[in-house]
């Protein structure tokens, strides 16, 4: 949903005064936030983020550990 709104924001605000364009953007942001709070959207997004992050981190765990060791060594 966020991508769809942001992709269409220019079209939704084209030709509006700066004040009206801002008001439209605020209305959309409030609607999106309300949707996220009143539905499982936020919870689902956080769960997906954790799942994908864990998957990606596992794939690169050796490289990440090496980077962290090098960074700590550089600080010594």
C-alpha cells in the first residue's frame, strides 16, 4: 500500500497549490497510519522484516562476523 500511495502522490497533487498538496499528503499519511494501527499491517510488516533480515543475515553471517572483528581490531 505504501508504495502505491507514494508512487501516485505526484499525480494526486499535480496542479494543486502548495498548501493543498501538503494537506493532501498529510491526509494520505494519516490514512496510512490509521490503517497500520487498526489492521495487522504493522505487525505483519515487522514480522516479515524480522524473517527476511534473519534469512539475509544468516546467508552473510561469516562476512558480517569478519567485518565486526576487523572493526574491533581497528579500534584497538
